[in-house]
């Protein structure tokens, strides 16, 4: 589905950026349902009609933001782990995930609100983001680095679930970065387990 009418000029790209930045800020601070297109255009300092050059409606800009931000997150994680040879180097992937969320705190609110705005988008986001991770877990299983009697999809969702709540606690609730010792604990949990 085409969510956006891509701009052809530098000026158009700057206008699109202003719309997206304003929408992200407003969706983060007051939520999707409490934000109007007029709110977005007012904050972006553009005429209301200009919005419709790029997006057909409010849900389109919301979906575009979700897809764009998730794409950026996946690219950062991919870049951080491209030289990782084993599951024991996953520390870098966690670090990239938490750093990205630290710089894009609005992503949490937007993603979690998506379940009430567009449930299919929300579900697809989680299924999409774990697909690559499941493949990595399966590759690690073939190398003997992850227990073969564990379901790779279950493991991927467990890792993302724990990572999400660590992000919520440190980045959102406490407004602090996730420190290396926290990431070390997380990787140790998956490498060695928590119970003896």
C-alpha cells in the first residue's frame, strides 16, 4: 500500500520532514486520537491543504511513521551485528536497540498505540521485526550455540519481550540510558540462563 506521495524536490522533502516530525511529536505527546491534521500542520507551520499533497489522511502518516521508524531501527541493529560471528556477540544488537530507542522515545508510544489504531499494523510490526531474529536463532542452533530443543520463534519473542520491558523501565520510566552492565546481564541471561 502506498502511504505517501514522495516529493520530487528538496523543498518538498523538507516539507515532508516537517510533517513527519510534527506528527511524531504530537502522536507521542497526546496520542493518535487526540491529534488532528490541523494540529500537525499548525506545528509544521504549513497550510492545512499542504498535508494532502503528501498524505491522504491521518492514518497514512501514522502508518508511514511506524514503518519508517521500524525500518530505521532494523537497519541500525543490522549494521551493529553485521560482523557478529556468534550468538555471544548479540550484546551489540541489544546496545543498538536501546540506543535507537533512547533517541526515538516516541517510538514506544506510537508502536504501543498502534494496537488500538490499527491492530493489523501492530501485529505485523511484531511479526516483521522478529522474522530476522528467528532466522538468526535458527542459524545459532545449527552452530550449536543455542539449544536445539528450544523453539526459535518462542526464543525470539522472549528476547524481544524482555528487551522491550528493559527499554520501558530505563528509557521511558526512568529517563536514563540502558547501561552496559544491564546489557551484560541481559546477554548473560540468554547465554547461561538465570537459574542453577
